């Protein structure tokens, strides 16, 4: 056999191994669904979900994770969690749970790496500011899970997209770890038509519940919560917002009072409660403690006035930058960054199918915190010039 035949034989043996090794509730690689067949995938040696994880990892949107806020923005502290670390933690925790439950770790990794790729600069505050503007300009709600799908499916590769599997994009769309779910069961009967309908419905009704179509998607949704709930507490303690003794005793008694013990307890409980079952679930006691801990975080960390003292400035900057780029598009100002750094080389179908306000939103949503601030400085702050024009 030549090299290509050898690698394809390895791939075939891996597929046969999945049947023997994985749980009957796991998603097999051979069942991956794409919009378009690709010769590279059909004849190549990599499996579908593994290839998708690589595509996400090497995307431009993934590279921008490095300077996107997780919770605390405009804080000079090298040890505070940024978005890139969060997604790595979700991937690690998710794959650990998946391994114990005999699920498809490649699918878990792909969903985890891409799940927050649609976040705007300045975390959930930025998401809210951009959503308000989106509704004002007739675009519906801005939600980072929908935007993640847009980036990977419609914007990456200059508007061509990555042609990711339905199971991966569905996991990204339905990953909402902020919603408290003691248990999750997959809604397996999905296709691209239903997937697009869910996006349309969510755009108009942000409270519309969307559930993962795979067990792996359910695991990532749980891993999202597990990864941030204790980590945000550690960051808040490091910044002096709370003290460890402030954590409710009914939570620490069951979950522990450090991120390490909280993660370990939650992973252990979720795994033991979900073994050989067609759903994932926490025990009643742990689910109650987790809900109380998330409420504590919401009240004393996420809503803490000390974290919001500059939010009115950021809100104003979002509006002014949005209106500035919209004016540039409508006037054809091709020297603007929205032309030179976003639309340059973009596929015609992207420009034809999206109104100017949507193009502006896509550009701003993809910015890192630092790039957003630099754009505000360049576009909104008067520049000092020499002593003559």
C-alpha cells in the first residue's frame, strides 16, 4: 500500500474502534453532517470532528481569543482569566468528562474551542451594548452563540466559511452555560433546516430555549459552567471584590471553597450521575449548591458596582464607533478600517447578503478589547497635528 492507502486504512480502523469503544449514546464520527462534501475529507486520513477542531483552532477568530475579556475588563492583572484560557479549560474539563462517559472527545474539543468565538469585546457587557444597537438598527438580538456560528460558517476565510459539521455548530449555538440546568438530554432529531430556524427564532427572542443535539454538546454546556463558576471566584478574590469567607457555607460544605475543589466535585458528581445514561445530570444536592453559587457570583461579582464604574463609557464608545463605521460604509469611505481590515477581499456573497448595519456589527463583534480601544482613539479622539495643515 502507498502512504495514502495506509492512512486511510488507519482511519477505517479508528472508525471500527469507535463502535467498540464509545458509548451507544456517543456521536460517531461517521455520522457527521456537513452542508457540502469535500474531497479533502472524503479521501483524507482525519476524522470529521478532529478536522473541525483543527479548523477552529487555526481560524482568525480563534486567534483573537487571546485579548478578549472573560469577566473583568480594563484591569491590569496578568493572572486574571481571559477568554482564551476559559475555552481551554472548557475543552479540558469537557474531554475529561467525555472520556469517563465514553463519548466522542474530538466532537467535545471542537465545540469547546469554538463555543465563545462570537463574544464581543468587553465580555457580556459588550454583548449587551452591541445587542441594544442591533435591535435599534433592526437586526434583532446580538447573542455571542449565534455570532460564533456566523464567524465560523459565514465570515471566516473571507466569507467562504469553514463548512463545519452540524453537530459542532449546534453545540456552539446551544452551549449557554449561564442557564442553570441540573440535567440535559440531547434533542437528536436535528438537521440544517431546524438549525437555521433556531437561529432565526433566537435572533427575535433571546430567551428561546435551545438544547444540544448530541451528548457531547450537553457535556460542553455543563463544562462551560464548571470551568467558570469557581474560576470567577478566584479572580474576584484576587481583585479584592470578595473574600473567600464570603462564599455561602451551604455551597462550600458541598462543593468546597477553591476552584480546584469545586471543579473536581462537579466533574465527579456529573460523571457518576450520568454513567450509562442517555443524558447528563448533577445530583439534586450538588445541583442546588451549584445554583446557589451561581446566584452568589451574579450578585457579588457580575453585578458588583466596582466592576461597572466604566461601563457607561464603553457603552458610549460602542455607539459612536458603530455609527462611525456605518457612516463610512454608506459614504464609501474606503480608507476606513472597516474596508481595509474587514471587507478587503471579502467574498461577494457576504457583501450582497448583509445590510450595512450587519457588516458593522460583524466587524465590531470580532474585535479584541485592545483593538476596539485603538479604533476609538483613531476615530473618535481628535489627533494633534503639526503647527500647519
